[in-house]
C-alpha cells in the first residue's frame, strides 16, 4: 500500500499526529473527513483577505498607472499564495479544532499585518517601521506557521512530510527575495518581487504533488468558491466606495445597477455549471491525480480568476468616481487607458481563466467564452473614447448577453449537470463539448 492509498479520504483518522498516543488537548488535531464542509472559522479568516483585497484596490487607485496596477497584482499574488496554503491546511486538519484553531488565529494576525503594510509594500513612508521589511517578515510568518502546522499534522504521513521538504525551499527563496526587494527601489524592486513570485509558484510546481492530500473534495471546492464570492463582494464594495460622500443621483443609480449586473454575470459564469462539474471531477479523481487536479485547477487557475475580479473592482471604482464627482468630471468624460483596461481586461482575464479551468477538468473548450474574452480585449481602446457610464453599459451588455446565450442555447445540458449528479462525464463528451 502506497502513501496516497494509506492516507486517502476514504480512510480518515479522527486525530492525527504522533500525539495520538499522547492525547494532550493543546496539541490535539482532528483530521478532515470526506464529508467536511467549510467551517465558520475559515470564513472568519477570509474576512482578513477581504480587507487585503480592499487595500490592494486602494493601493492601485492612488496613482492609477500601469506600474501601480502591476505592483498591485504582484501583492495580490503574494497574498493569494498565503491564502492557498491555509486552504490546503484546512483540508487536512479541521480549522476549528485543537491546534488548527490556534494556527488559524495566528495566521489571521499575520495576514492582517500584511494587509496593513500594503500601502508601504514598495515605498516606505516617513516614520515608523520599514513597510517593505514588515511585509516580507509578515509573509514569512504566515508561511512558516503554515509549514509548521502541516509538519506536525504529517507525523504519521511520511509522504506528506517528504512533500513539505520539497516545498520548503520555495518558501525560503520567496521570502529572501522579498527582503532583498525591500532594500531596492523602482524597476529593480519590481523585478525582484516578480522573481520572488516565480520562486514560490514555480518551486511549488517543480516539487510535484505526490505527497499532497485532498481529504475532502467538497470542502476544497467549496472553499475556493467562497473566496471567489469574497472577491465579488469586494467589487460591490468598490462600487460603494466610488461614490462615498456623493449625493445620490440617477447616473449613480444606473452605474451601480450596471456594475451589479456585471458582478452577477461573473457569479453565474462560475457557479451555474462550472463549479459543479469541477467539484465532481475532483471527487472522482484519486491519489496523486487528485492532488494535481486540485493544485492546477484551484491553487493556480483561481489566481487569474480572482485577479480579474480585482481589476474589475478597480475599474468599477473609477467609473463610479467619474459619474459621482460632478465637480471634477462631466458625464461625457471617458475613462483613461488604465481604468478602461482594468474594466474590460479584468473580465476578459476572468473568462480566459474559466476557459482554462474547464479545460483542465474535462478537456473541453468553451468557445463562446474565449470569443467574448477576445471581444472584451478588443473593446479596451473603445472604453477610452466613450463616456465612462457608456463603457460600463457596454461591458454589462456583453457579459449578460453571454450568460443569456448559454442559459438558452445549453438549457438541456445545464439541467442535466445541475440535477443529475452522475451526468458529468456524458454531458461533456460528443456534441455538448463546447457548452
């Protein structure tokens, strides 16, 4: 019997660690079972991530340039990798029991410090601690705590411990490079940040997946679906922030409604069918194949999905500022190149990530979503030539038209996927492969 078989979800252990023979409450850990669901503590943890997303959007909006957007996305990718680690941890050890609970609260504290330091992640402000150094050390604290708890949880799982040993160098390399970047400025600093990300992301890929465990496919898929909802919630917050302290007006009402329509289309595109299919495919997979599918589909491919939502939030924030600030803008004013690119490009990135997500799971291509993504990319220059409100209206029209087309044209397929749990394989073969 190999490691993956010995520690499969079908053979759950209620308490893991060598501590099974030393049952002291303060070191108790409870293994996740196959039927586990996301815990309230994990949702509480995600509230810190919401704050971090808000900070990132604000960071990019202060000086809305291509460089600030790039830096904001680098910060997001760093924080995403922190969150991903605890999504895997919560799928092995119950987050609300024993040491798992302590680890989650500790990680929340470190993540909150990271979020607070985002405005100074690249440029230190006068007085106080060095912002870039605080960010790097906070990142190290989040990752070391994650590795430590996983190491303890893997006391009776040599395969997972070997995986952690292969994984640890990427954590160390990313942190060292962040510390180096904290002493640099300008383009050199941005390049070293990018190198830190490569060290983490590529290092994780090169370490393989033979030792990772998915104890509950339902929990793992639900965890990532909820974090997408969290990101969409931040886009709704961006709509409100964009018109804070502004008197309500018809342009604001229209813009807010259009923004919510776009957010609703994004929600529908993921949760109507795609999320259900992906969860079932993950449940069907076993051993290393399941771990690789979880890593690729959720840890990696949800990154561009949520990055797209963050960019959309930035674009929505600027549109609402344009229509709400009657003193500084006219309703005929067009968005600048960066906010227009964020508005259309964010949704395009999201749709392309969904196309890749589906292909990784069922090896079929969603042609219409890829085509709409291409159309949105082509519309980015148009967004700089028409009024900001019209640009948002155009985006809402395209996205809702896509959803309406899929809902009508593939109605029978949708019904089978949503109401026949065993239909997932047959639906995505033959004539329905491009749904």
